[in-house]
């Protein structure tokens, strides 16, 4: 790689890390032997700005090939369930997913009316036969900035 390309890659990586934050991940069942191990979650930006794109990047590893599957996402606000979504695994990563490390990336614009504060996200991953491969939770924050000013 030439020096211009190296400098660009370094600058891009630095800027990404300044706006992305790793968050703590907790398994739903600490005693379960999940086929998918979650290594970490990056949230960008953090805190999330209402009415703007947010990206959740999940680093994981699998002990089995995943030709297809689905993600089930549930979001709670101060313990109250406020949102559910089901996505095709192949829409969030390249399928088939081979044994070993892989990354899921989920981007979404959170509504401008979403109240600021602390949220909890629970994500379950199922294979094509509806077997649960992992279940984990993590927290994220929506900032207090108003999206009205962006109109």
C-alpha cells in the first residue's frame, strides 16, 4: 500500500474510533453453551443522535457454518419494551457465514421522537432451523440533542 493510502486508512480508522464506542455485552443465559460467541459491540455514534443513522457492529465467532438465519432484536427503555424487529441474517452479513470470526453490521435511523436516555437491546440469533445460536444484551444511549434543529 502506498503512503497516501496508508495515511488515509490510519486517518479513517482514527476518526471511526473517536466516534465509535465499545459497549459491555451480557449473555441472556450465562450458563448456556451458545454456538455463536459475541466478542464485542461497537456503537457509532455514541451517544446516538435522534433522527440520524446509528450503526451497531457486532464481532462474533461461530462453531458451525451458517447458510441462513434470522436476528430478533428487542429494545427496552427503562425496562419497558418499546420496539421489536426481525431481520434476515444474510442482510446483516455475507452468507454463508463460515466457521470462525465474522461481523454483523446493523444500521438504522432512530425516530426523531425517541426520548433521550438509556436503552437496552436484546439480540437473538437463530439458524435456518430456528435453533437459538446466541442471545445477548447491551445498553446504548440516545443523546439529549434535539433533531428539530436539523430540519
